[in-house]
């Protein structure tokens, strides 16, 4: 196992600490996959999953110490591997609970091969090219300066093909190729964690692995999951017959999904605020499709996920105005809950939308009253010479309509 007194593996071998100074506060990712490219569903997996563990560079040392303790107690001299736990669900939950108390985030791409109808996908090269594009878009578009480490076991065909894809498509920096490392998982604890998480997601989604414990696994993973990107994209919308809650309205749910997916598809990630907005909508989609019964997701939890890989943390003011507000301005349907711990969700019923309207009404109507009162006071004091709303004709009409009603 790694010597925790040594610098991170990705720093070793570089001269004079220059790389460290250049990549200060670097975002690190450690990835592994579950499943194969085979479309023989009677013998092979139904899903192909790529799971990435995302951390800040300065957290790596402590994480390695904490993960090593979990490895030593649960795997003795061996690696942390999902395969070693297999269908022993109680043992998996126990290890998962320990790992999910640590400080990292999970980004995952989940490909349902059964929904890839084109014959071209049955060719290994075509399938890998498709998967490469999805993983690249989700990782490197979110974290442009990412340093990614993957396992070298058995040649690892997919990850090696992904490395070539990144080198071809990613705009390089001073250290060309240094942003993608192929390592031996035996000496990299975080790749071992990625292996365990990828395998666990397989037990959550794959037809050959799913069980009555799948929902329990997802519940444990909830606070570590920043993104689960399903492909094909949510085309198969939720059937209301599968949801016992009578308040569920398929029309509302479909419209909310479409508005969110359109936003992700049409928004160009040209600046940090756009990236934050896209990540926020993806989080809402993840909770909508993976945790349908959860309800509203608290502001604190959403900001915690968005802070992954970020040196300057997001303030609530920025979150409300530059993320939630801008996304709503773009036409995405978002329900909010103002009681208790404020939260957000993609609406699944008219009641969800009424909560948003009620909350907005509670802010807008008192504000209109205050504006009208200020206008009336100054008009009286100046014998109608000063009209505070003269420069705001649209607001003037709203106030007049409000007064008449």
C-alpha cells in the first residue's frame, strides 16, 4: 500500500515541485468501469458504467490514510475490489457506509446497452468511441484541468482507448499528456475506491446484478453522488402506473424533464456560471430519476455537490441568483420549498408548482405593497410632482392593476 508520507503519485518524478506550483488546487479523478462492450445479454452485463471519484488535490493525503484503514480492516493484505465482495450485500453495505463518510464526490456515466439499437454499437471500436465521447463530455467539460488516473490491469482496453480519445480531443496544457495517468490499482487506493463504486453502481442498475438491496445501495451513495448521467438520455419517461403516489402527474413530470434536458443540450458552457447552471440541472435530473421519493433537495446539499473540485466555495446568494434564478429564466421548471430547510426539485405534480407560486406570491405581493406605499407617500409630500414610477412604465401598470384589484 502507498506510503502516506510521500507526495501523491501524480506528483512524483517531476522536478523541483514546479508541477505542484502550477497545478495548485488541482482537481483529481480516479476512474474505473463496470461491464463490457458485449451485447450478448444472456451472458454479459446489460449496462456499461464508468465511475469517477473526484477530489481536490489537497484532500488526497488524508483520504489515502482513511481509505487505507478501511482497506486493512476489510480486505487485509488485498485490494479494495467490488468483485471480492460480490453478492454479499450486507458486507457491501457495511464497507460502502464507511467509504461514503469520506470527502469525495462521484461522477458516473451509466449506459443502458439494451437501448442502443444501432448495429454499429455491437462493434467494439464503435461502442468504445461512443462511450469515450460521453465520459469525456461529462468529465473534461465539467473539470477542464482534470488529472485522471485509471487502472492498467489486463490492458484495460476501454480506459486505454479513452486516453487516446482525450489526447486527440482535449486542448493540451504545458504538460502535454500529463493529465491522464495509467497506474496499477495495487498502489493507488483511490482507483480501488473507484472500482468498488463502479461495481456497486452495477448492483444498482445492471439487470444481471440488481436485487432488493439496490435501493439501499443508492441511499448510502446519495450524499457522494454528484452526477449520474444515464444514456440514452431519459428518453423512457416514468410511467405513472409504477408510482403509488396519487399526486404524481405524468404531464408535469414529462414537461419538467424536457425543459431540463433542453437546457443541458442548448446551453453552451462558455463561462463558469454556465457550467454551474448545467451541473445544477444535472443534479436535479439525477435526484428526479434516481431518488424519486426523496422530494425537495436542500440548498445545503446541492451547494455541497456543486463545490466539488472548487477552491472558492459557492455562496447561497450566488446559488440563488446566478444558478437557480438564471436556470428558471431559461425556462426550466423548478419547484421550491420555502418551509424549513429550503430546497429544490424538478416538479412531478401540480402541487409542486403551486408551492413555487405560493412562495413567489409571498414575496411579490408584499413588495408591490411597499412600492405603492412609497409612491403614494412621495406623491402626497410633493403634491404629485415626484412620481417614483415614472421611469418604470411596466411596473407602473402592474401597481395600478394591483391597486384596482
